[in-house]
């Protein structure tokens, strides 16, 4: 299948590379020349513009920073795309922008899907992402084989925008549970309880969570967690803050009360403002414990 991939950054590049590995012909475009060169080394055909990339594509994937970028990109590429082409947006953006993108696609005669991901750069590289999809049944059915080349779990969450809704709700849970997990380890330290002892109890008791068992925020208990590599990001704090703010915008738009999500957003805003947006989001434990390393 001929696939165009627009946005070849930390997530987009390995996703596009996995499509190449799966046997697809992938044409890519990014505004940053160095990213284009790196993608070309992985087998992606570099193009001079997004319009050139999508001209004869059966499917188009966009992976961009924010809603305004997606809407601008789709406005540019949809007129150049083939009638009936499948357009998938895997960016994490606000629900309203996602729905507007669907409307633009429908007006252009395209099948569209919002399909944000969970799994971070590691999951993108390993091809183990989770895709949360919103759109028509026909679009999902056509997209699923493509997404399976980049992920291990593909979930149809509902109609247009439902994928984005699922993503921001999931990450609000993640942000809040990570803070609670960090606070528990900070308290344990003050009480003279070792991190390993707390982990052995909580990881098999009612305090168990993904934040604890897969991404433990202290060095030691989980060898592959960022805490054991100086909080080098798998998922940067700045990206967590972006998602928490999207959740708060969505909550405000529908009148939902999310006080824990709001507090998590405020704490991550302070952590990022202190110069640690490039740290893994689990590194917020250093902020909560008052031992924030220099940025």
C-alpha cells in the first residue's frame, strides 16, 4: 500500500519506519530537513512537500504537535489527496479540532480517523503502541491493518473525536496516579520505609497501578523505568502537561468536575516551569521531594 506520513519527529519517524518494515511504500514529509534525512535512512521516501507526499497515496498519516497544526496541514493536503483516500491523524490534539478535521475530510471526500497513541517513543520504535480510534466503522476497518504495523492494540472508541477523548482521559488518570505514587514514595522515605519494601507491598496490593509496576518513579524496583537512567524521557513532562491541559479544556467545555486532574496539571506546570519539561514525567518526584536537580 502507498502511505504518506506527515510529521517525522520522535514518534512519527519510528512509526513510519515500521510501516516500511511491514512492506508498505512510505512517502514522508517534515518541515525539518534533518528529520527527513533520518527517515530516509530508514527507508521512507523523502518528498519536497506534503502535497507531493499525498498525491498518489492510498492512506495518509499525520503526527503533528497540536490541533492548529493538524487543521493547517489537512487544509493543505486534502485538495491534493486522492478521492476516497484514508486520512489518519495520530497526533494528540483537542477534541474540537479533531472533529473539525473529520468535517474537512468529509467535505473533501476522504475517509478519516482520529487515532492518537499511547506507548511513547519506546512503543513507537518497538511497534507496540496502543491506538485509540474515533471515526466511522468503514474508516476504522480500512485503517486497522495499517495501524497493526505500528501497534499491538487497536481500539475503536466511537465516532469522530472519540479517540482523542479516550487519550486525554487516559492520560489524566496517568498524570494523577503518577503524582500519587510519587507522594507515597516520598512519605515512605520520611517514615523510614525502603522504596523496595513499599514496592513489594503496593505492587501486589490495592495500591497497584501502571505508574508503580511499569514506571516506578524511584531507582531500583523496576529496572527499565526512567528512574534508573536519570529520568531520561520515555514520555516527557512537557507532553504530560500538554495532555493534562487538553483534559482541562475538554472538562471546561462540557462542565465536568475534574479537581484531581486540575491539580495534576498545576503541579506539572510548576515542574515544567522550573526547567524540567524535557525530563520524564515520573521525574516529578524530585520536585515533590524538594530535590529538583538543575535543569
